[in-house]
C-alpha cells in the first residue's frame, strides 16, 4: 500500500532505499531441529516447540554523495512504512485473508492504497492489463493459455478466499496474495503494505495489530535528493530490482525488495554506496519477539565525493543556458540554437570539474516529469557531454597537425600553398580565405583548410586514424558513469556501417568535417592531451570515498595516464599550442576577449557542417586550455545549429577561477541554494549549503526546506 498523497503512477525510475531497524533483547535458546521454509532457515527450540528462531537481514544505510566542496547532493532521510511480517502472520489461510482485507480497509481510510503488480483489472469481467503475462501464469502454475479469469479463480482457490467476501474483497485479497508471491514474502523478507505513513496512521495500525498479527510499523531509510540541479544526468537514480535482474543479483546478496543504482554515480558506485548488510537471529515465542541476536553488524555505504564543485557546475550551466537564450534572442546571423554542452577538466589530473548540457532537468522532478522529459523532442534526458556525438570540425586539425609533425610529413616551418581552392582527385574544395604559402602555426591560427587538405592527403587515412586513436577518439574515455565511444571517419567504420568509402573522404576526415562522431568529453580530453604535450589522462568524476558520517578517508582517486604519444619531435606541441594562442586573439568583441585575462589562453574552434545537402547547417565547436604556458583547466564545448560558441570561453575561465582558483588566484565562490540565494556562511570547504531537499520514494515526492550539512566531511 502507498499513501495517495505521495502517489506518482507515472514513475519509470524510482528513488528509494529501505533499511529495517530492529532492537530487541538477545535470545539464547538451544535448537533441536531445522527446516527450510521458502528461502529461510527456521529452527524450533528444544525446550518449547512454540518458539521459532530465524535469521533476518538488516539493510545497511546507503552512502551519501557530496560535491567537491562537501555540499550534500544526495543523502538519506527516515520514514515509516507499514509492513507484513511472516513470523507473526497467520499460517491459517482464512485467518490470513481476514488480516489482509481488514488492514487494507484500515489503511484505505488513511488515504493509503496498496500498490499491487498483478496485471489484471480490479473489476469483472477480468482482463489482463499487459500483453506479457508469462510471469503471472508461471507463478500460478497455469498453462500459457490461461485467462485473467482463470488467474483470479486460481488465487481464490489456492488461498481459500471465502464466498462470504464480496467480489471486490476477493479481488483485493487475491491481489495482495499475488504480491506476496511476487515479492517472495518470507521470514527474511517483509511485504510492504504502505510507505511513508504519518504518525496517526502508525498509531491506528499499531492498535489494529493487537487484533491482526503480522502488521507492523518499521522505520526505513529513504533516499533524498538534496540538490537536484547539480549534475542530474551524472548523479543518476536508484530503483527496485526487477524480475529479469534478480537471478543475477541474488547471487550477490540482494533480496527482491532491495534497491540498487539504476544510472549515473548511483549505479557506477553501487558496491561502495550500498555498504554491507547485517544479519540478526530472531526468536519468536507465543507470537511475540523474545530475543534478537546480532550475527553480523551492518556497515553503512561509503560517502562518495565528486570532483565537481556544485557552485561551478551551476555557473557552467548558467553560462550555457544564457548563451543559448541570448542566441535565440539576438539570432546571431542564422539558426535557432537551443541545445549544447560544455565539459571542463582539471588539466593536471583529468578530473571532471564541470559538465553542462542543455536542455537539462532537475533530478527532484525526474520521477514526476519522466514521461514529459522522455517525450520532449529536444531530449533533455540525453547528456550531450558524454553521449552527444558531433563532428568536431576544425578542432580536429590539432590532431592532424600532431600526426603531420610527429610523422615527419611536415616540419614546423614547411609551407603548403593555399590559393583558396584545393583540387583533389577531380573535386574542388575551398578554404575560408586565401593564405598563400603557410606553415602549421599560422594555419592553426586562421584554420586554413587548404593547408590541412594537403597535409591530410600526404598523411593518408591510416595515419589520421592512428593519431585520432592515440588521442582517445573512437573509444570510451573510461569515465565511471559511461560514455559513447563515438566513431571515426575511415574505411573500417564505414564498412561496419555498410557505407561506401571514397578516396576523397580522406581530406575531409583530416579537418573533422565528414561522417564521424565525437563527444564533447572526448574533445576536452584532446585539449587536455595537447596541454600535457601528448600525455592523455583518463577523465574521472569520483574524487574520493569516506567512511559514512566521518572524515575518515577510505580511498582517493589517483590520476591515470591512459596514453602517452611517443614524440619524435619534443617541440612539436609548441607550434600547435602557439597557433591555438594566436587563435585566441581572434575574438573581436571585447566582452568575450581572451587577451586581457593576465595569461594566455589556447583555443581552436570549428564550424562542422551537419548536412551535406545544405552546407549552411552547422554546429559550433571549441576546445582549449589555460593558462597556456602552465595549463590548469582544459575544456570543450558545442552549440548545435549555431555559431560563436567561443564567446562562452571567457566566462568559463573566470568562473573557474572564482570556484576553484586559477593562476594563483584563490577561490571565493559559495554554493547558492536552489532559489539562487547565497547562504550567510561564506568561504569554501565548509561542507554546508542551504538546500531544499526532496524525498523520492517509489510512488511520489514530497518537498521540505532545510539546511543540510555533509555529515561525512
């Protein structure tokens, strides 16, 4: 049963964690025999055969998730549930049915309605509410052709549901009995009748429990989203264990009524967040608990600290959203851009310092708004940072330049001719300018197509592919929460996709402007690899783990070198970086200038075409790092269907400086609450933020404003 006031029938992913809390005196009874009932080991006491002894798992409290500055993102609250306990529930079927219908009606008076999974209508004529009924007929030991009416009749017969009950009452009891089967109701596995009940309901049900044994109120731990506006895609959700998952999970110690991480950090760090369940031995005499003995203590899950500061994440999301809003309002030359992404990395470690994607959503609203989010044509559920695949355009020229210089195809001083047009195997391609004889550094600065067409032709597709792979393109980055591998423009991937390959594609591959797909995260890694002169770091989101409720460090993530490009010319990155520094001076609007920050910035931009039949359709891409001479931050970003994405770079850097510190400047930013107000406590590292928390259970949400403090740090 669930409280109607917290019901959300449209939930597709639920966020709830239950922990049974029990505390009774220890029993010391010698046992004479053991029998197995369901999955339970049950013992009878030698001195009194009415004494029952069984073991029951006590669920561990799930670990919290905090940001880099110790602000709570996800935590736990307590709630009360009404459950049915097998040790006290009548074995006699008729008495059990009486308990079920009376408790059902009593809870209904408190606006709580039992949520069953039996896919059959509540009224006659009975019909299935789903096409797949194989699980139902299998559980009821019926043949595959059984009707809904057959299923109800079988439940009524098996559980001796008397004719003295009305048809509605019979259907209610049948539904609960089926749920007991479905949820494997046993001595170690209670059946939840109602979640998140109020104190008056608890009082009334406890009084009812004097007459109807087996009904009890228990305190459980409930997952609460403290900040739903910080990395919602990466934080993820937890939810119930489904039948098709259970066979595998039960071998790992999960019960059918457990929950587990379904996506994001909640899934990636499931083992660490889950903790270790405890085990108790419970003695029951004359229908009452006579003793409880702890066999194994519970161990709470670890607190997961992220690499991302919440204050910066909000700033980064604001930069992206404001740019898109301005773009729609000003309509800069063409397009109606309303989608994009930005990724920022710690240049010295590969740690993710911010990931903004637009459009986005608030994790607190996810459950209630799931259907709307799923149906939105702009796909707000898609994290464009890690799963958006884009042509990188001219940002890819940095990869081609690396290949050309390192393979000795050109030197830093080799000039190639740009006469605006370039002829290749009978086809003519063009450049954005006419640059004459030009070498690699100025070619990067002005993004000369003709230079890179000729360089690509000399390199060949195998060399272009080789260096793309060295930069990590075409494969997952290995980030904890997962990402798209993307695909390269080469004969192999074209063959895999059933597409023909033509020699003319080589020069388009060299400028990132033909059929390929890279994520903004991958391109941020490219920028970071250039910043580190060929050393590619694996990006990561988890900074460290702490013992729950303490500042005891359990684990600290160390930077991982994923690849090191063997350089034949140690100075080659000086020329690539030099060209990127020169390119940063080409921001003509003072509001977005990168020339007066007190340090140089290295950037490369691109405007990849997205429709070969309409060359006016394009995205806007950028990569870069700063300070250019001693990089601390690397970044990449994309705007779909727009231009001038480089206008965001200045704010990306300045807000990073405020939140993390940069180039010797100490951070000053404080995480505001979700209303945008900055709490009175100032400074960083406090571990305190004023948050509006949302407790999300299986069936709904309830919001309560409060100040939250990360207990673990």
